[in-house]
């Protein structure tokens, strides 16, 4: 593996792999010449993270040092896992092309884009341009991390990526601490509108729920616009049923759910949702040793907080019953779209969704379909005729 350069195995990762094997957590033995992503239990607590292993089962130091850095920054395990899989693809490409990561040039990155576009035994269809850009961003972050540590690579010395430009933009002095860096490489993409769910389909999904808990979860996602991680992390103490206010609090959760937002914020929901919450407490909720709202009552670990896997199973079952293919995040898109179409100011939508910057709200959710444009033009014609 990687004969073009001498790969270094960090003593930290070597000792950790030894401990993993003793605990039965390492993939042992590994299939030859297959680069894999391995889940690990981090030594600094009970949290888990991810590392990349080469075909010999040894940790790839340059990738895993960066993944450990992300973990120590408090990035979500799901984020670290995604980065690990992206870096695994990059190191598969390096292995196929007999390249050393320190001596990759821009034309090699262009070849990597072509390599990503080719279907494989794992990916049966061509990756989208947006997916390729996400992978390239992970690779770029890897090089920027090592560049900041002083590791000299061919990429970091190029003007296109990693090098500080002599050009300083207008008002640069306001934010001098931010390094002037560009993306490693971008593929031109076509922007797609966020997928929303029709009101009739939302009702079909609600009617297909067999339990009040599931109906409450879907109603909450639809009426509040909260992320699924925020919903799974809800405690009863976060809900004020008398005025319909819910506090969304970023914190560590037993089920691995993440709120993503860094600061607490509040959302209000309708009386119907609060009535459904009361019915759930009366008819389905039982005595448990924790304060989580959404709990496994009929499958999995009974009495444990619901996790992402349980939600995936729920949405898969709802899709089978209704013929609708939806995701939890589509409820968030739908909620934001309906607010904007009803005339809400983008600043209010930003606060309700918990976005740190209004640019996020306007770039993702303030979209206009052809129907929106047609309706707006019809209103314009009526106003002009008056």
C-alpha cells in the first residue's frame, strides 16, 4: 500500500488498535487491500468516533489525526463518520493510482473527481456533483489541517489551495484572523429546490401512524421545523404545555441525538400538538428512569430513548403503508417553506429554525418554485389593475 511514499503510523493509533483488538472492537482479521472505516470507543469517555484503516488493518495516521481533531472539537459522531468515509474514498484513490498524499497535485485531484464519477461495486450509479463537492471539501479540510500544523505538501504550496493569497478583499481588516483559503476544487452543480411535502401527504402520514408517540413526533417536526436530533433529545422539562412553548437545548444525549445549534432557543407550536402530547402522556407514556419525551415502548430496548435507527425504521414503515418516500428533514423544509410563502420575514424564520446566520435561511429555504412566481405575478397584475 502507498509505495510512492513511506507511510507513518502514529504510536497513538498503533496502541489504540492494540487496545481495540483486546476489546474485540477492531476488524480482525481484515480483508486484504481493502481500506475501511472503523467505529471506535474514544479513550476520553464513553463517546464513539471513527478511524480509517488501510488494507493491512493499520490506522492511516494523516487521516485519523484529523478525525481525532474533529472529535476533540466536539463535532458530531455522524459528522466524523461522514468525513471518515470521504477520506476513505480519497485513500482508495491514492492506493489505486500509487500516489502519496503529500505529493498530490491539482491534476491528481481532477483525476480523483473522474474516479469518483465512475460507478463501482459499492456505488451502482454515478455520484451527483453535490456529493463530489462534499467529498472534495473533506479532502480540502484534511490538507488545510496539516498545512496549519506545518506539514509541507504539494497541495498546500499551490495558489489554488492552501496558500495565502496576497490579495485582500474589501473590509479584510474587520476579520484579519480568518485565513485566506480557497476550496481544494469544486465541481459545478445545479441547485435543486428543497423537497417539501404536500399537506394531503402529511395527513396521510399522520393517519398511517399506529401510535400516538409516532403521530406526536411527525406533528412536532412539521409544526416546529426542528431537526430530528432536536426532537429525539427533547425532555419533558423542555415543554411548557400551558402556552405551547418548547425550549431546544444543545446537550449530550444518551441516544446520541444532537441539537446542532450551539445556543438554546424557543419555538411555539399549536394547541393541537400540545393536546396530542397530553394524550401521549396519558395513554402510552410509562414510568422510566429518565426524562426523554420519545421512548421505545414496543421494540428495541424497551424504556430507552428513541434513537436515529428507530426513526429510520419508523419512516420506512410509513413509506410502506402510504407509498410516500419522505425523510424527517423534509418536514423542516416544508415548515420553513410554508412560513415564507405565508409572508413571514426571513429574519423570523431564521430564529425559528435556529440558524446562526440569516444567509443560511435565505440560501436554503427562501426558494421560489414556478407556482410561487406565478402566484406572485397574478397578485402583481391585480394590484396594477386597481
